[in-house]
C-alpha cells in the first residue's frame, strides 16, 4: 500500500516536555546535580511527528492555549510539517506541560503531567470536528482526552480503524467503555493491569490480560513490558516478543514511537508478529535519542532495525 495515500488523524495531547537528567545516581528527597532540557512533546504530538517522518499524511487534533509556551508548541508543529488546522485554540489558557525526571539508567523515575486544558473541550465543541476526524483511514486516540470525548468519537459512524494509546495508569480507565471499537490497543503493563483489573506475576497471567482485551472486542493487543519486551495477541494467537537491544539515552517517547511502528506495519499489511517487531524497532530507534522524537526516525532507519531483528 502506498503510505503517502494513507490519511491519519491523531487526537491527542501536544505539550511542552521538561526533562531532567541526573548526573549520578538519582537520590529522592534531595537536590540532584544534572541537566534540564525543554522540547515539544505530548503523546499525540509525538505520534503525529513520528508518523509524518514515516511519510504519512497526518492531521493532529489537539488543544492549544494562547501563552508563550503554546505559541512555541504550535510553531514547532507547523515547522515539522504536522497539520493542526482542526485543533482547538483557546483564549486565556496555558499550554499543557509534562515534567519527567530520569534516573541514572535514563529511565523515567517520576513524571508530572499538567493537562487540565484537555478538560475544557465539551461534546458540543467536539461535534463540529467529528466528520473531519473520522474521514481518515486511521484515527489515533489517547487518554489525555476525557472518556466522554473518546466515546463521542468512536460512536460516530465511519470506516476508520481506531488505534488507542492508554497514556498512563489513572487515565487508562477513560478507555474502558470504548474497547469494543478499538482495532489496535497499545498499553504498558501497569496501565493494562489497571484497565483490566487483573494482576500479572507470570507469563500465564500476562496472557490472561491479553485475552481480557480480546474478549472485550479489541482486535489487536500490544502490552509493552519495558526490558521484557512486549506481549501481544489477537483471536488467532498470543505471543511474547523479546526487546530489541539498544543503547538507551532517553525512554520518554518510546511508547509513542512504538505506536507509530505498529501503524506503519499495519498499513503495509504485515501480520501481527511482524507488527510487534516493527513496534519494538521503532521504540528501539527512539530510545537512542535525547528527545521525545528521534531525528533519525525515517523509513530507511526503521526498516534497517526491523530487518536485523525479524
């Protein structure tokens, strides 16, 4: 399938990422010597940028305020070729922000998300956007938007395939009532446990969680397991895939890259096994960058890692 002809709408967050890197071992309840970096971020925005780098036609439906940080994010989207015409632009509103503190392994130790702006969109406001949102081949949803907005979007009659990223543990529950409409679910283990109400201590437990989502109507399930890889499945199989080795610089944005890899593979008609590897390849490429989206993300680099690990 010609990637350039595939239309994708991403309905999700665009925010400012402030990332703290510790110089030595992270010490809680104390001041740590390190460095801070500020960059455009947000789950939806990151997915949209990755997909644009993979040559998809992408529209981002996000919410922007009118403060300097909002102007910074808007300009970044435009400069990177991400279409934001269908987004919401609010007056007297501040940009969403995410602060991430990484530990000495450059893995997320704690994050704080200030995303109140996403509570300011009502169903009446979203109603005017619905036709333009669903008039795409794929619609990517994430749970920074509240549950009633997610339900409103998937309830609108369309032929679009819905992709869902659960974002975080607390917010994952916002997706509980839309699982039957989801073509691809990407979640991590803590989020999957909260959303399913099940706990996992063994591989059999992991398979039960995957089965739970399949029984709820999800067509394809991918649960990322960090250093343990990913467990995935559909009605035909449930399988675990080991991670792809990479020199980790920053894990922020790895899950967003994983989603983008899944979509690329699905659009190319890959089976679920190859789709899982493509997701891992995309995440593996991303963690080698010091930003939420790797400057090295492109089809050639992604396929190189995929072919080395297929």
